[in-house]
C-alpha cells in the first residue's frame, strides 16, 4: 500500500456486520453506519465513541443518507421500509413503506424536501418528506438498484442497477429520459459533475465510464482495473475525476480524457468494502470509509503529492477553485484519542489554541495530518508542503504553527452568491462592469501577495506582526519595505493563479451567452431549456433576461418562451441574493403584462368546453397556459405577504389580480 495513504481509525462499529456507512456532506465530520444488528450509529470522525445510537428498526439497515444540513437521516431497511430520523431530538419522525423488497439505496434531493429510494424490487421511488408519502414511482430496471444520484439542479435523477444499465429520469416530465448501456456488469456507483454536463459511472466490469449529458455518449473510459470500481467522485478543483477500486485510487484529468487511457495519478490502497469518499479542500486530502464485517476503517489519502501535468487553474475553464470556500491548512498532526477497541494512527497532540477561522474546526483538520515516521518528528514547512507540514521544533514542546487570520487568502467563493448555496456555478460573477470585476479581483491579488509574503516570513523565522487593536484615528503613513526581484518572482505564481481563474470563469460565461444567443435567434426553445437547466447558471440567465426586457427586444417573447423561462424565474426567486431576486421579479412583471390576459382568457374560455370539442391547436395552447399558470402560482407562494420593497409589492399585487382572473 502506498505511503500516501494511512489509516486514521479502525474500530468495531456494530455487534454484527456493517452493511452501510455514509459521511455528511456539510461538515464531513459526521459519519452514520448501519448494520445487521438493526442499529444506526452516529460517529464524529476521529472520536472513539458513538455520539448516538438509533434503534427501533425491524430489519437490518441496508442504506442511509444525511440531508444537506445533517439534521435528518433517512434509513433504508432490509424489509423494504424507510425510517426518517430527526437527529436533533434523536427521535424517529416517521416510517415510510412502499417497496416490496429490501431498500438498497437512498439519496436526498439537492433542495432537501424530497428523497429517492431504490430497491431490490427494481423500482425507484421519490418521496415527499412534508407529506410523508411517495409522489413518483419509476419502473424500468430489471435488476436491484444499487446507486442513486440527483443532478445538481434537481430535475434529473440517475440510477445504477445490477442489470448493467444507468437510467436518467426526468422528474419534471415523470418519465425515463435516457438509458446508458455500455457497462458489461452491474453498476456500482454513479456521480454527476456539479458544474459540467458530465456523468461518471463505475461497474463490476472493472471500468469507469465518463458520459456527456449533452449527447449521452461515452467521452472517456478508464483502463481495466484489477477489481470492481467501487466509488467515483469528481475532483472539481483539479478538473479531474477520481475512481476507487479495492486496490487502487486513480485520478483522470477531464481534459483530453478519452478511453481507454492510463490514469494521471495512481495510489495503491487496500480498501475492501469501500462505502463512501469525501474530498477535503484545500488540504487536498481524501477521506475514505471502508467496512469489513463488524470493523469500520477510516482512511486518509494524500492527493497533493502527485507530480502531474494537471493544471490546478483548469486552463481556460479553470473556475473550480474560484468557487470553492478556502480555509488555511492546519499544521498540526492528528490528536491521539484512546478508546476501547479503537486504534488511532496519529501521534502528535493538537494545537493548544483553537483556530476559530476553520469552518471544520482545528481538531478535524489535525486528524487529516499524515502520520510521521517515529524516527523523524521534525517536519519542515513550505509553500507546497500542505497539511501537517507546519511543525517546527520548540525549546519546550512540539507546537503546531497555524496561519493567522490575516495570512489567510480569501477566495472568490466568499463573494459569490451561489457559493453560499453550496453549489457555486461558473457564471457567478459581478455584472459585466470593469469596475465591479476589478473591485473583486484587487483584494484577491493583494491577499495572495500577503499570503506569499507571510509564508516566506515563517520560512525565515520571522514572526508575523501582531494586531494590538484598532489603529488610531487619522491618516497613517504606509511604509512599504523594499522588495527584491526574487521576492517578486516568488509571488508571481499566486498572482497568476488568480488571473487564470478569473479568465476561466469569464470565458465560460461568454461561451454560455453565445450559445444562448444562437438558440434564441433561431427560436430553439428546447435547446435553450437544456442549457439553462443543466447545470443551472443564474448569472448567465440574468444577462439574458436583462437583454430580453429591453423595450426593443420584448417582441421576441412568445408563449413557448414564457413556459420555458418561468421555471428559471422560480429558481431565481428562491435565491437569498437580492440581484437574482430582483431580476426574477422584473422579468415576471414583463411576462405578466404580455401574457397574463392571454393565459387567463384561454383558461376561462376552455374551462366550459368538452375535451372532444377542442382542436389540437387550442388543446396545446391550453396546456402551455396551464403550465405558465402553475409557475406564476408558485411565484406568488414564494412571495410572502410581508415582503418589503416597492418591486415586491407591485409584483405580488399583479400576481394576485392575475390569479383571481384565472
């Protein structure tokens, strides 16, 4: 096994066999396990004892999943039922029944109010947690469903089954959209790319396939593994895809990925019964969960050490890191916890002072630190040294050196409205104004230079300045020390990295706008819908909406366009960011003024007619008007009566009048 992989924990998780394990996506610190002892245990990564144990299941626990807030847990059981748990109160919130055989896979919808379940009865079911009932059932597989994933925008769901097929279902239309049948064995894992039109699949045929969601054709294939592919995951920051089998973890770059091709990087592992993986960025570590009988293993793989040609800025399309929340690398090694039946691989104590700026907490970051050889306890820090490399010897004790808050480099994600929703899209930039873009870019470049200088200072043994409180009032002269050519040269990579990222985002947004313009010019509403729906790019849509709302362009709107664009407006209205909401309200007013009377008149005139009396054209128009009516109704529901602002009140009043007339 490679030295780039080490076992963080190894412990007895259940009295019987462990059948499933899943990490929470929000923090990555919470782990749920289920077994044939009919229990669910909740753990914190790095801790020796379970935080809670959930009992009351009548059969073995086959699968489970956290919601995005890690407050609700859905458990699938061998008898076909599902239990919904409220983790805050440690109480079962309800039991759902519907499958005729074991529930083998569960997955939460991105918006959190729905989840999907797959079963040995070969059926996929979609459930509404508010109603506590099944709202859709999809039939088509001929084998047990082992993997379920929702698309980032939540309108599609992909299922992988033991019949060797991957099916993509359209939740809006309520039917199968595409069947992908290339694998020669049961499907073990599927994954949507969060920002691109890509889907990755793995199978017991020992291959991974990469699919285009525009053409639904294979665009890349891996070399043959020596064992089945267990988990695939997109590594957005590196513009790559990771696939793991029992004995190797491989990294394939997305650029130029055609198949079968050798991997860009390979790490030898020993991961029998791999259950889940989670990437930790910017530490460039990967946490893996394995289960073998009653034993649970938690592993850490170092992805940073590989020397490859993959561009971390992603070239022209290098927007990955720009939308990823950054946090400083924790220099400390893993804390040593002692517990009965549990072995910790870590050797160093954690830092004495907590790091309040670390969203996952210093303790969790320390657990990711690589265990160091016992004969050499000194690790030298450096720009490329990564997590756990900031250890320096001290006269009294071995302390951990952590970057101060002033040294941390703020990322573009902090200013992106979509980043707060956990899925920032490549078009989330300020409006097309040079001053606003410069306002975002300038502090990033300054922060990058400051970070590089701080690292150089630590290497030379110079402590960073201490902030003794607010500065006195009045102008303070700025004294800039003379910089050598070498120092300027060292800071150049950090500055250029920010530049390439910004260029990548702008280039992608420009390409999207050009494609929208071409499709709009020829009236291709179906193609327009595909671009806007997968993946959702709110910033690009806002650009399109602002152009359409101009007086000399509103004549290009049609009822088809109204039906196509209204679902996007509903999504915009759910945003917590004022710019997106305002565009949604303004565009809704334009559509109401242009089509409100037509929709209301069509619905009223057709309401009293018998179905056999309507011609095809009128029936088609009624169907479009009904769809628009439902979207306007949903917008009214999302606008509370107490909402402030002149625009909100005006749109709410217009919607109320429209709905009354219908």
